[in-house]
C-alpha cells in the first residue's frame, strides 16, 4: 500500500512500501515531497554523496526549510532517494540513481543537525534510514516525517526567521511577517 509511508511507524516501513509508492506513481502534494538525492547547489553532488562524511550546509538548510514548512502547515513526508516525473504535479518515478550513500550514517548525522535548527523544537519530527535490501554498501533511502505542529510558526536557528516557511499544494512558501503573526493570534 503506497499510503503506508503516512500511516505505519517509520521503524516498521520496508523497502516494499517504497516500491509501492513508485509502482502507484504517488503524487507530490502539500503533505509529500520527493528528493532524488540530498539537495544540491549549482548542480554539484552534495559532499555526503561525494564520499565525505559531512552533509553540506546547503542540503541541511534546504531540508530544514521543508520540515519547517510541513510543521507550519499540515505535516508531511519527505523521501530522499525517489526521483519524480516532470509532470505537474510530480509523481514518484523511480529510485534515485545513486541512492543515498551509507543511509544509516547519513540519518545519524542529519537528524541532530536538523533538530538543532528548529525554533521552537518540532515534537512531531522523525527521520529514518531505509537501507536497500541485499545491498552491501549501505545505500538506501532517507524518510523524514513531520506532524502538523500546535506550536507553529516554527523557524530556524541561527538566524531567527530565516527558515519560516509553510506548505501549500506541492510547494514550500516563505511566510511573511503578517502571516506568521496570524498563526499565533
């Protein structure tokens, strides 16, 4: 079932759940975002994917913005390692090539790095690695799930307000000062 990514505890998700997402061509929307790989700047592979043991600030900050947007809206899921179609709205097309390198170590670094940016912290944030079965090099997927927050609006550190965003349809929008105020009133 392709909706399992929203319903099952992350620890219970299996590779077959993501095969189902692709087979069914699940559509990106206000609660689902596909990333073929860690976000990149200027078309260059992220330092993690290039074999370094560091996730770039650009990838970390881009993902933090998406997580904050989901928390400030309806909650949602980000899957890193699934390519999407060019149609509008995009649909799951295939597994990324390459998949996330050493996905378990990636999550062990990325999770705390993201949590350190949220202001206030996001209680419904969870991140897990889904290693590809029968694969010796540790590659796989990264799934991030975030619930809609009762403490919205969230932003990011170190520059307060720099990550204030929300989600509408399949896009992330920066929140204006007026919209942020209306969320807390």
